[in-house]
C-alpha cells in the first residue's frame, strides 16, 4: 500500500471516528432525554458543545476534524483541501454518524419499538435522531400523531405547517447559522490571525459557537448545520426498519437542510478569506511602513 493511500485512509477513518463521537454524545443526550420523559434542553446543549470539542481533540491532528459535510465542501471551494477528498470525507462522516445512531438503537431500540413499532416513527422520537422543521419537541401541535406525513391526511398537515413555518424561514435560519459556523471555523483556524491558538480551537467552535447557537435556532429547525448529523441517523433508522423518508414530506432535506446549508457554509468561508482577512494584510503592510 502506497504512503499516499495510507495517509488518505487514515484521514477518512479519522472523519468516521470524529463524527461517531459527535453523534454519540450529541444525539445520545437527545434520545435519552426524549425516551425517559425528562427532557433537559440545557443538558442537550452542553452535550452537543462538548461533543464537538471532544471530536476535534480526538481527530483534528489527523484529518482536520471536519465532521461536517458543510465544512468539507467549503474547505474544498476555498482550496483548503483537495477536491478528491470531498466525497470520501462526506461518505465517512455519514457512516460514522450512522454507526453512532446504530449504537443508540442497540441501547434504546427495545423502548423505541414499543412506542412506535416499525415502519412508522413518531415525529418526536424521530427528532431525537435527526432534525425536522419545525422542531417537534417545541412545536408538537404541528406534528399530531394522527396526521403523520406517511398517511393520507398529510395534505392537511402540509397546509397547517406552511402557514406558520414556511420553508423559506427554515432555509434562511440554516443558511445563516452555517454561514456563521464556517466564518468562525476558518477564522479561529487561520494561523495568520493574531488570536490563533491551536489548543483553543475546539473550545471556540464547540463551546463558543455551537452551544450558544442551539439556544435560539434549535427551537426552529433543530439547528442541523451538519448534514451528517441527520443523514447518518436516518440511514441507521431505515436499516432498523423505519420509513424515515416520510419526514421529508415538504422537501425539507432539499429546501431547508440541503442546499441552504451548503451555500451558507461556502459563503461563510469566502467572507473570511475575501472580506475580513484582507484587513490583517492591510494592517501588516501599514506596520511595515
């Protein structure tokens, strides 16, 4: 095996492990809180923040700890990684997330199937594994069990939800929050920044941004800002026998969680590179004079 191939496989494995850690810690808190009937938003928020911190510390030195397709794509667009690595990174991120969800299903599957026998999954339990818009934990009235999107009455639900939560609101929230995520990621990891401190990067991202962002966006879209966070668990639930595709009944995974996140992430990285970072060079040139 060539050195180049070994290097690539190590980095891809690191993305698998990093995303596994993130989802096991983050989704694990949501699933446990939901199923035990003792939901604690503060507990969930802290777990997601520390999940990011731990994942970055664990695999950052190996793969850069993207653990998020939006980061990978934005890094490729801004020439921080090679395009040849984009698809493998994203695939291993999704597989890592699916594996973590598989562990959670191994722990909690007996409880889940008693509440919602396959193939249909109730929105509130589904939202413990993947994001839905609007977030069922905060807006259960828009996800009545008699109007699940996999029954004939889905048209009634579609109309009711659209009146209060149109797709453009969710798309704007996801695009903006992913824009800010990538802006912060590239800013705190840029060696040219006077505030650059490699050992503090995990805390700046996980505690400085991810935790506070959950305070005001999770209630709306679940604050996905990471496709692997939903695509992986949906894959695991599908293999477990659930029709998770039913939750895309408004096209959320294209119009809210797909394209807006990718665009927002790319724009966030470009904004740092071409709008904010030039100031650092400007100041540096002035000081030389």
